[in-house]
C-alpha cells in the first residue's frame, strides 16, 4: 500500500518528506474522495507499480480520484509510475479540482504518458498551475503534462521535458491536451526546450 491512504477524509500533509514508498496507485499517497493538501512537503523516489490488474501503476508520487487536491510550496520529484503520471495522477469531477501553486514537479518518469503529471478532469471547474515549474520529466509521450478538461497555467515554466518514445518523433514532449472539452489558458508562462529523443522540439 501507499504510505498514506485517504478514503473520504480531509487530509493535510505539512512540512513532511515521503520517500521511497510503493503502491499500485500512488507510491506515496492515494486519495479516494475528500480533500488533500500538501504544504511545504516533498514526495520523492516513490514508485507506482503494476501487477497485471486494471488501473495500476498510476501516480508515482500521488494518486487522487474524486478528491480536491491542493499542492502548495511543495516538490514532487524523481518518482516513477509503470503506467501514467510519474509525479501525480489526478482524476477529478465536479466539485473537485486540482491546484498546484509555488511548487516544483521535476525529474519524474512515467512509462506511458504524463511524466510530470496526468490530469483527467471528467467534469467541473478548471485545474490550475500557478507560479510552478514542470521540468526534466520523462515518459514515452506527453512528458511534461497530459490533461483533459480545463487547465490554467499562470506565471509558470514548462521546460526541458523529454519524450522517449523511440519509434515516432515528436509525441508531444511538452503539454498535451485531449478529450472533447480540453481548454488551455496560458498567462505569463514559459513553454520551452521540450524535446523528443530525436532532438525535435514539440512544446
């Protein structure tokens, strides 16, 4: 199991480091409902593994479904997911949302998609990334961030993420939106230096 498992409660993780934990969903933290706040907290070197079942290997550092997630002044770094969301995997529906502010998501790895983060917004309000950096993340495709639904990036940096899918060039190393309701707002944000293994830039 993950180090912390939340089932419908309001959980605050503050001034903590969660390191080298294992889980099938969320190496460090798995949240099913309720609300989760990370304040001045580090999730590093955690691992989401698969054993052949459905919905496994999701969220190397953090997995959250139907949970309101606030990540504030924190770092999600060097986590690994055997499927989706190297740093974090979040699936939200109204009224839940994801807010990342003043934080660093770096050097995470996902085997398939969303090296830095995988944000699946099935309905509800926009997710937000504010005054934050996603850098040095890797996955087969969508290396920085995969999202659907609405996403706002404000005063943030998306840089130097790497798509390592070696057969087809340019599988979206930077930001990748999908779904029929995907919307992206960028304000005072730098998206630069995201590459595939061929050296092509597809931010």
